[in-house]
C-alpha cells in the first residue's frame, strides 16, 4: 500500500516539478533578455548624447592642430624683437598655452588619438628648436624662414595628426 501511495505522489509531483523547471527556465531567459534590451537602449541613448560632445572635442583638437601648424603659427605670431631665442621661446610658449587650453578634451578621445596629438605638438616644438640651432639662423626672421623652408620638404606634424583625427571620426559613423 505504501508503494502505491509513493508512486501516486511521484506521478503527481514529477510533472509538476518538470513544469516548474521549464517555467523557471523561460522566466529566467525572458528576464535576461529584457535586461539586455534595457542595457542596449540605455547604452544607445548615452552614445546619442555623447556623440555631439565627442565631435566637439575632435573639432577643438583639429583647431588646436591647425593653430600650431608652423606655417600658420609663424604668420599669426610675429617676432617682437630680432633675438631668435626670444622668438623661439615665445612660439613654444604659445603652443604650450594652446595645448593646456585644450587639455580636457582628452577624455573624449581614444588613447591612440591623444598620443598622436601630443606627438604632433612635441614634433612641432622639436622642429622649431632644431631650426633655431642652425648656424644659418641669426635672427627671428631667419628662424621663421628656416622653419618654413623645412616645411617645404615634408608634411607638418599637424597635418599628419589631422589625417588621423579624420580617420578616427569616420569610425564613429
């Protein structure tokens, strides 16, 4: 008699347990799917809000690179005296000031992009220092000429960095 009672209890319990497990599995699957959908929608909304800020950061860094481009920098910043060292220091100070003004933009750019911008800034400063060390340069105006002549032979670091920025922006779309 007891075995029949146990079999009877099992015949009712096993289908209930299986139904409960299937229901739990589907409920869990549905919950995880909904959570993933909500996370996707939140992420999409955050990207939609962040995109204009990121584009503005790219714009500001492009402006920075254009402003430190030696051909434009030397036209904008004229020598105050004939001393080439004073002019060199003045130009480098302007580049550093411009860089510090845009320092916060790095949080919106990739690490590679930021490294390229820093490299372009440092290469521009190095180009100015190298031109100033030349024996042919004895005045501020000669320094300007030497830097511009150096740019005739090669592309400025700013232009290279701007090309990288453009490729980085094209990946946002």
